[in-house]
């Protein structure tokens, strides 16, 4: 598989993070271009296959912005205001245009982790 995918899991609830909004940007120098906004499904994934694929899947620097605070509030988490975690940006590079880049996010109200998955 070629392209960019993600998967979001709520580690506090032990479930996929359904309904979490994610914005995708491409960065070139000081320019941050919005490419797409998606929302996770019941499995914590994005419907319709890879978020980025085909002609627009190019080498470069990208940023996924996870709107965790909005999701956590709707999941019933009790958050302080302002929330400790609200918007989580993950900036990463794509070097291999024939590769698969999977950027999962594990979240809770007070922590998160990510890695390059498969």
C-alpha cells in the first residue's frame, strides 16, 4: 500500500477514538497549506482509504493536527479548562513516494504517543 494513513485509539477508555477531527497540512518553507480535513470512524480510522495518495502524495514535510480536546470532551472525559491537551500537531517527513506512512495516535486526557506504524 502507498500513501498516508492514521489510526487513533483512546487509551483512557480502551477504545478507538470515533469522531476525532484531523487536519492535514503540507509545509514548504514558511507556508502551511491545508490539504484535507477528515474525521475518524467507529474503528478510529478514516473512511475511504489513505488520507493522502496518488499525485498529491509527494516527498516533503507534513503535519497532522488532531483535535483531541473536542473529541475528549464529547467522549465524556472530565477536562480542566483550558484542557491540558487540546490540539495535537504531529509534524513528519515523507521521503519515499512509493512507501506507506502510517501515523497512529494513542491519546488520553493527559498524554499521547505516536510512532511510524505499518
